[in-house]
């Protein structure tokens, strides 16, 4: 499953070429004005840079708890307005939309305040801390009116054409097994990072693993019927948080889904397994494991008859770099066909691989569906968000509120299966002092 040297060279080449063609659009009248809650590191990638090429988006304001940091952030990214408080930003009548990249434990409170102020909300993943918060937010009366503001959980990869091309290659009912793996080398995030603080909604399943679990749910097109197993690796900073998680799920069609996510990957060596370099670099940060993220889908065998021979066809579909397909990706459709004689003797076996890529929507040069091959997943997501606010059909890619609720329910249940506590409910909802 690992990328070859040529794959990496192609990735660098393709991405460099696309960046060279990226323009800054002149803003249109009626462009949506965004405010950002917090000077978060994800904000440039998720909103500020994508907004530069969107004629209907202006990043107009920012607020942070540290005012000096807010001013430095605004100066760096040419944001004209710095508000003193989150409340001041949310209540700014000149703003149409609020982007919420705060620590997860703060999502519910501030997303709800923004919605109640009549603002559309782009909410970083995971949407909230647990299923209780998700139901309270996405089913809130403020979202039920005919002219309700738009609320979107920012699972950006689900807006890219590559993801939808991948899903179009199989029927969820035919999936026998799906496996999604993501990993980041140890050392990128310090032990005291907010990702490993329970009170802030920390845990790898809440962060990197959100992609794994949502991908499994998308592949099967259904919710797990059974949470078979979950094995966490507790963080050294807070044992209530997982630095890694492996889990297995049963789905309604009888298929099995597996995930593995790790924010502290290290080289592991078991005697008799692996290569010599794994022994040599035992417990070093693993900079090659599962890079880029990949997923594989094994379909059920298909049986037929051809000239008195029994024919069995097995397909496995692999998507490389499903989380960041804009940089580079490849979808491999591997087919193995076995021919057997009437007495079940194998006569011959044929294998083939067909590869696909999709950087734009089919027919994206006309109509409501837009796209460019240099658009990132975040840029596609921003297009979808603006289309929804403007009442346009667009590509149709979206994360519904019910999906976000089910996602958090699955995360909660995985933690319970792992013997870990669910992330705490915000005191605004729980009524705690």
C-alpha cells in the first residue's frame, strides 16, 4: 500500500503545477463576510487561503483570547478587523458567517451563539464533544425555521470529486471488508497539545480518527450494527485521551469495517516480522507508516460460468491519500479472476489493475457545478458552503446535520467499547457550574 518514489515525485510535480495556476479572484458585490473565532493554525488552510480564490468570500474579521496574537494573525493574513472578544465578533452586523476552529470543547457553545445571532457557521470537525451536544446543536429550534442559518461540519475530504468518484465504483451492499488507516509520526504534536487534553475534547479518534470513522460510514452507507472491538493507546499526558486507536465494526450488510488512527506513530519491530530497518529504528518516529492515508475496500466474490468453467471474480479498491486528494491521489481497482474446471481444479488466474483520478467534477466547466484541478478539499468545501447559503444547487456534496449526529454517536460508542470515558458535555448544555 506504500507509495513508491515515483508516486512521491508525481505528487510534488502535480501540486507545484497546480499552485502556479491559482489566482486571486476579484470580489463580487454581495460576497459573504467571514469572521474567525480564534487564531487557529488550521484557519489559513481551511478558510483564508481558499477564500482568496472565491469571488464571493471575504475574510473580514478575527478575534482571539490573546489580543496580541489576534493582531499578529490579522496582520499576517491581511484581515482588516480585530475584535476584542468572541461575543463582539459574533454580534458584528457586518459579518455573515462565522468559522469556528476553537478547541472541540468550545464548539457547541460558540457555534450556537453564532447561529442565534443569525450567522451561518462553518464548524471545524469533529462538530462537538459528544452525541448529546450534537443532537442539541443540530436539532436546535434555531435551525428549523424556513430562513434558518446554514451549519456545516467541516469534513472537507467529502467535498472533493475524488471521494465521490471512489464511492461510485461499488455498491455498499457488496462490501465485505473495509479498512481505513491514518498515521502521523510521533513528535509532531507535543504531549501537552490540546489534542490530548480531555477537558478540551481531546483524543486521536476525535481528531485524525474522525476521518477514518466517517469514511467507513460512507463506504457502507450505514451505521455500525455492532462495535466489535476498540483498542486504545492512552496518551502519556492524559490517560483519558487516546494517542492511537484501532477499532472493528459490523455493518448491516454483514460486512466488517476496521480503522487504525495514530497521532504518535513509531516504528515497531516484532521478531520474525517486518524488515531489518524496523529492528534498526525500533521506536523511532515512523515517518513512512501509512503516508499518505489510505483506505481499501474488498468486495464480495462474484460467481459465474464460462465455457463449462466456474468463474470467480474478486475486486479490491484502494484509494491512496483520501484525506488530501487535491495534492495527489490514485484509486486502484484490482481485479482477480479465477477459472476452475468442473472438478474445482484451478485452470488459470488473471489479475488486472485499473487506476482512476478525479480532480474536477464531470462537466464542471458549465452550470452550477464548479471546480478546478488545483482546488483543495477545503476550497471545494467552501464552494459547497457558499452555494448552500446562496441557495444554489452546486455539486450536491454536503454533510447533513443528521450525519454529524450519527458520527458523534459512533465516536462515543467506540470510546465506550475501548473502556474510555466519552468527552465531557459543555457546561452551557449540562448546567454545570
